[in-house]
C-alpha cells in the first residue's frame, strides 16, 4: 500500500520553527496589550455632559456622574436614556481600543484572505 501525500515526518515545508516563534510572540504581545487595556479607563458623556460614565477596559463601571439639572422625577425615562447612551459610547471606546491593538499586531498578516474586519 502506497503512502498518499504528506511530507516526511508530517512536517510542513519551510521554517516551521520560526512560524511558531512568531505566533508565540504575537500571542504574548496580545496578552500584554489586553492586560494594559484592562487597566485603562474610558470616559463618555451624553446630553451635553448631563451624564458622564467611566468604565475600565474590563467593561466594569467605575463611576456615574449625573448633573442635578437633568434629574426630573416626571421624566425618569430621559435620564435612563442618557445613562444608556453614555455607557454605549464608553463601551464603543473600549471596543475601538481593542481593535486598534489587534490591528497593530496583525498588520503584518496582510495577504491572508478574509482577515480584515474579522476582529
């Protein structure tokens, strides 16, 4: 029975060792950047500064500041909407920072089909 395909020893031709080292370095850099991002704080406001929130890169809410001028017992829904808008903006900032970090690391992978926009 003849062997089909493959390479001697099952190895991929080329410098597999260098490829693995690059992958490990990239993984280490991603972990370092993620740890740094988790320590950062992101601030966003809504309603012209009526509501301001601060969150961490871990998506943890640190603080909420509400201007007394926006507190209206007759219109609680508006205040809720402002809080949601500020939180969504802050979360968007975190996601954007994560994407920028990933782009820095994967920038050298240019020729891989379908890589752009995956992360």
